[in-house]
């Protein structure tokens, strides 16, 4: 197939035409048709190639020979257009493209194409995830997601961190919650058995039971205890049966780990990092954020007045950049929650009664949205509700955990200072029934040159929820994995 009339003509992305196209230049571009409008004298085609939220307007003279192809062009079709850039009379756009030649690369049957130029619900778009990149909302989210990935690597590079790839298949359960997807090549119907009838995993591919990782932290710690500042940014997998708008079974996590550092250094890093990322989005994604802010504003109009967010998306982002996070202990938070009107009036689904209770997202959001009206960092949680690796405080009851809570989200970061004292770590692992023999390598770092160190995990999709103002985590990752859902 011949794409372009002039062989020397290179395809120019729509973003370049709109940002830097010179009136009078003859150019070729291509993309997918968003809309086509025909009148007696001219036809207008809104063309989008995903490089920018805006479309380029292609103008076709109905008298010209090329008008003949219009019948094959409809929403969803892919076309290549060569023509002259002219000054645009239309809305807010500097240039439009007066078509001189059009090649229809791929038609899209208007009777069948599911993405018609009207408002589709996000639920519907999830069912056609193979096509939803072609919507303004999803392409905006995708571009912001890319900008955030880049900003994460930029931030750590500028701060002297080294990126490490931690394994996706592991034999350990970092968080100890047992929510793992098994990895095995054994025959599920007829697995080899030991003498007492159990499945004999020594015959499995790795010679032991393995699973998809829930976190890269344990390996990141090994690296930090030599390289001082490292981070891992990879997919993590959790088989928790949480069908919520904030949980995925496969999500991406950013986990920095720093040596010669305590929990305060950890909080300082996390706070600076989050502010940097939000500021980066504001600076580098203005068009997409403006679109997403408008989308959110329209959505808020459907809510009851008292449930509407007092701030728009851009204001919310600026607020995080401009304000320090509030820091308090779990114990202080429990007091606030217990004495709150919400608790007294039984507005919490899970009332707060005693110290030691795990905080639900409703409690986290109360603290952030109602009480402090700022992002909050909670520290020093009861050891019973946290993982084995956290530094044990002298009170014998709490550990040096720190969770960061965000408006509309709840927990966005979970981290801690790590237990670097061998005897304390071993005692806790035994108390919790963890396989100390298999984790010999982790324990050994506390024997040779152990130092205070700390780290955290930022849930990438939770960050994306915050930055884009989207309401469901399944709409900020291209192919969400959730219970009973792995279609695309
Ligand atoms: O609090 P979590 O479980 O912490 C860890 O995994 C530590 N090993 C991190 C570390 O210290 N290096 O998870 C960290 C973050 C949460 O705060 C949340 O943002 C996100 O990961 N997260 C999820 N995001 C989407 N879907 C899920 N099912 C998630 N579970 C946790
Ligand atoms: Mg957590």
C-alpha cells in the first residue's frame, strides 16, 4: 500500500502540526477519525493520533476529486492526509489541514464501530478496553501515566538512586499476608506427591513453592545495604479478593530503599517525592489535566451537593504541592477518630472502639478529608497489624511504620524503618511463624554490616487516581486485573 503521494514526505505527528505547524507548509499526517461533518461545500474531519488531546481539523473541498473517498471515512477509520496547513478559523486551533490527498488506511463500519462520538460510560469503556485508548479520557490518562513514569526515574536519578530490577517470581511472601498467586509447572490434576500425600514441590520447576511477588522490598533492602540508595519500580501481584475502586490484583509499585536512614528520613523522602511528581504533572501535562479537570467537574455535577469535592482537580494538585503533610502517630489518630462526631453518630461502617484496630479506608479518608483537610502521614502502628520487617519501638507494642493518606484515596504510600537488629528480627519472625531457614539471606544482612535503613512503597495506580482525578483504579491502567477480570 502506498501511504503518501510524495515519497519524501515524512509523517508529521498531530502534536507537531498543532504546536509548530507553519501556515503554507505542505505536510502529511495520519490518525483515526473522531468525527466527520459534511455540508454542501466542505467536509470537516477531526483527526487524532494520540500524540495530544486535541484533534487536527482536516478540511475537504466537496468540489475536489478527493471528496469521493468521504463515503469510506467515518468515526474510527484510519486515514493518511496530505495537504496544506492553513490558518484555522475554528475554535482555539492555530492551523487546520486543507486536504489535497487522502488515503483510507482502514475503514470502520459505522453500523458496528462501538465508539460513536457521544459520551460513553467508563463501565462500558472497560468492556471495550481494546478500543478505549481512542477516547479523550483514556488517552489523556495514558499520556499522564507516561509522564509520571518518566518523572519517577528522573527524580531518583537526580537524587543519586540506582534502579534495580527485583524478581517477579519469588519464594517469599514479603507482606506475610498469604495473598499470592502460585507459579508452578506441575500437572494440576496429577501432581507428584510426597509420602504423606502432600504436593511435592521439590519436583516443581524451581525445586520449591514459588509465587508472583507482592513487593520488591526484601531484595531492594539487600541492594540498599551496599548501594545506599536504590529503588525498584515493577509490577506486583496480590490475590486479595478486594473488589473495590482502589484495588487491583496486578499493580505497579515504586519502592525506594535507603541506608543510613530512619523513619523521619523516610517520611521526608516520600513527601518530597510525591510533591515533585504532582508538580511535574502540573508543569508537563497542562492540556491533559485541563481536560481531566473538566471531566471531573462534569462528573461532580451528578453528585449531591454535600458529596461534591470543594476543590477542582488542578486546585487539589496545587494544594498538595504547596502544603506540608500533617504527621501524627497511629495512637493520636485513634483518639481523634474515637472522639469524632462520625464515630459517635455511628457514621463509620466499622466503628472505632479500641486501640489496635486496623484503619479502614473510611477512617483514613475522615482524617484527611474532614479532620485535617491535608495529606496525612501516620506513624508507629501496632505491631500486630503490620509486617514482620518493621523496626520495633521500645514500648514493645508499636513499630516504626509510616502510611501516607491522600484525599479521595486513603492509603497511597506504605513504608517503614526496617528492623536492623538481628535478634529482634529473628524473634519477631519466630513469633509470626515465618520460615527463617528459607529467609537466611535476609537475616544474614543483619549479621554483616547491618545499618539503620528505611523505605516505602508508592502504589503507582493510586498515584494515578490522585493526579488524574479518575474515580476507579481500573481506569488508570490499560488492562486491569481484578477478581474475575482478565479479558484483554
Ligand atoms: O502498604 P503495602 O502493602 O507496602 C508494601 O508492600 C511494602 N513492602 C512497601 C515498602 O515498604 N517497600 O503497599 C504499598 C502501596 C500501598 O500504600 C498502596 O498504595 C499500594 O501499594 N497497594 C495497592 N495498589 C493497588 N491495588 C492493590 N491491591 C494494592 N495494595 C497495595
Ligand atoms: Mg499498607
